[in-house]
C-alpha cells in the first residue's frame, strides 16, 4: 500500500539518522531526494543527497509547478520534486520525505493522507549541542538554524505523531512502529 511519510522537526534533531535506521528496518521504504540551493557539504553527492540547483533553476522549477512543496529555510531554498515522489509511488512503494516544518505544513494541505511525524529534541540546549557537535555548519549558520527552530518547536503539537529523540534506540523503535502500523493498514 503506497503511502507518504513526512519526517519533520528542527535541523540537528536527528531526522537523517532516524530515517537511515528506519530504512534499514523497512527496506521497502524509498527516500525522496530533495532539491536545494545550498552548497553541497563535504561528501554530499548530487542526486544522492540532494539535487543541488542554482537559484535560477530552482525558481524555474517552482514556476513550472514541479515541486510538491518548497520553502525558504535559513536563507536557502529546499523542495520536494513531484517527479521524485511520483517515481516511487508509481512503483507502489511507500516514500519518506525529510523536510522542514513549513514544507510539512504545505504537504498537510495538499496531501492530507500523508502521515506526519515531528521529531523534537529533549531540550533546546540539547539541540544546540547537537548542531555544534555535528560540525557541518559554521557558527553563523548554527545560530540561524537555532533561531528558526524556536518557531518550529512551537508547531510540534500540530503533527500526527511526536517523537522526542532523547534516546536514539527508543526513538527509532517508535518511528519504525508508527510506519509499520501505517503500511499495514488499508489506505483511506
Ligand atoms: P540541511 O541544509 O541541513 O540539509 O537541511 C536544512 C533543513 O531543510 C532540514 O530541516 C531539512 O530536513 C530540510 N529539508 C531538506 N529537504 C527539504 C525539502 O525538500 N523541503 C523542505 N521544505 N525542507 C527540506
């Protein structure tokens, strides 16, 4: 039964790690590769981690209606390409979107049947420590992401499921449980 799962929550909360673990547990789940205008980080590959687009190409695809959702996040643009999603759904496979909160809210409007999971940190300090420890962003970017996260955290109650990522194994087990239950249920 094809279904769409949206995993959202602030940057640094562990969405990527949880999704990697989720997909090891449920290999039939496909991950939609997003488009972004931010520069690739070391080790990231075009087409595997993101479709890295310049501003013009991104704007053109927005104009052409090629995004299911898109948002500006900390000064960069991110979006889910319809072609990515449709490719997996056409195979009858369930799909996971890892997106920030504005995008998740848009998906709620356009695909109310999508199952939405908000991943929250145990505390704001824990989020800051995680972003600093991860070392993928410079201090300015981290500050910006933390600022954005305050607004994101206020929206957590609006999602179907809330997982507090204080213990990675427990959080993974909850996420796997949620997705497994939904996949096993006839779609409405
Ligand atoms: P990062 O730059 O750390 O890879 O991603 C920044 C934020 O953008 C993260 O919260 C990530 O989940 C989110 N993001 C990644 N892809 C998309 C997308 O396609 N759409 C939206 N709205 N957010 C995305």
